[in-house]
């Protein structure tokens, strides 16, 4: 069991989830110790169902036995980000499940979002300047999962020539020790999301074993 001062902190997560990774990044950057509990999202544990009875999703942060509504926190942030950057980059995930015209429309929106982020970064190291901040953490999934989505969906979203600031940011972000130490193996992510694409989001086949914590 992890501790933060006298507090006991647990994170219920799943190895391939970008949402879970965000929470891990924050906890690690802030120096909190925590216990990580891997969840099988296809065969949800009593613990997950009792700590997140409404959404039944990971991540769930449990602080001194009390679950914290992580989703609510991120929803507030996403709202702010949507306002700041126009089309939500997170919609990119939909590319995985779409084909034809519908997929093309989401691809167009994702590229617009990347263009807006490129303008926002404007050669800065991180979105807030020299120091990594919450915007980087919220968007940080893109440094790992965007390429996976592109590969699995056979689409091109990110272009390092058109998005040079984002290319540098991706490198800067993935070089942070808290990020670098905990990147899931790319081939396992591709395999996992390929299965999700083929079987649908709600019924993926068994995931591969999680990489070592
Ligand atoms: N907005 C939610 C999204 C969480 C989410 O979608 N988690 C996925 C894993 S990436 C999950 O638990 N899926 C299980 C399910 O849909 O039943 C949050 O930020 O907590």
C-alpha cells in the first residue's frame, strides 16, 4: 500500500489505458507513493464495481479507502482544453472504430486539433513553457498512443514536418523519467488495440500480461 504522508493511496488501472497513465504521471511527478492494482476490464473485480459503481471504468484512485472521482477531475480539464484548442484530440480514438467517410471526418478533426496544438506550442518545450504542466499530462497520451492508433487504423494524423513543435514536445515528454520508465511495449499496445478494433470496444479478447510495473 502506498502512502502520501499518512495517507494510503491506491490506483486501480489497466496497463493499456492512456487515462490510467495520466494519473500515474501526476502521482509520480508529485512524488506520491501508491500501490498500483491491475484490473481486468473485461472481467471487472468487485473492487472496481464498488469503487466506481456508476462508470465501472479505470482509473480509480482510492485515498485512505475512499474512491476519488478521477473522471470528474479530467472532465473539467478537458472542457478547458476543448475551449482552448478547438476540436478535441481525444476524438482521435474514434478512428479506431470507424471506416470510410465517418473515419475521414474524424481524421480531419484530429489533424485540425494537431494543427491547433502546434500553434499553441509554438516552439516551447512544454505547453506552459520550460516546465512540464497539467496540459502536457492531459495531452501526453498522444506521445505514445497516437502512433499506435495511426498504425492500427492505417491513417496518417501526425506529420513531423508540419508539426515540428509537437515533434520536439513528444521527445521532451517521453524523455521525462516518470514517463520513460513506464511506457508499455509498443508491439503489445498495437496488438491490443488491433484486437479492440476488430472485436469492438466493449468485448476485447484477453489482453496480454501487463508489462512489469
Ligand atoms: N473519462 C474516463 C474514461 C475512462 C475509461 O474509458 N477507461 C477505460 C479504459 S481506457 C475502461 O475502464 N474501460 C472499461 C469499460 O469501458 O468497460 C476517465 O477519465 O476516467
